[in-house]
C-alpha cells in the first residue's frame, strides 16, 4: 500500500469523501481509493468519519497512517476498529474502519488503488 500512497504525496486534493471507502480526487485527474478489502463471510465492514471533509479541498495530501483501534465484545458479536489518519497541508482528519463479526473472523486489510476521473 505504501508504494501507491507515496505517489500521491504533495498532490492537490480537489475532493475527498467517504462512502464505503475513502476516495480522494486530485486536481491532476487522478484518484486514490483506500478501503478495507478483507471481507470474509459473517462480517460487516464499513468506514466512517465525523470530520468535515470539504474543508480539505485545495490542501496538499501528505500521507496516511494506520493505527489500531479497539474491540468491543458482546455476547454474540465483536466490533473491531482501526483508524486511518490522513495528513494534509490543512491539518489531519481521521476515518474509522469498522469490522463487525461473529468472533471467528476479524482483522483488517487496508488497500489502496488508483483511477482517473477526467
């Protein structure tokens, strides 16, 4: 993942959003997709953020750090979290990757890929 992320350092963000994945669109027409691709049976994976992502339009992308979160266990389910801390020239924001599972599965597999939009 780091090789792909490094190609985007210092590019200007035109838009960033979270909708099942973290998606950056850059002013040069490239996109960076970051998601948890470790889906197994009996799991529900998703990504959230509480930050105002529109604020980061026009910022330079500086990098991404993955930090382990915690686990909440109940009688029948487990809820694991992992944080994606995104650095920009306007400061950082945090996304949370969630994995709700039956206790047998678990873990994360954060992946990055690229695409073009113009």
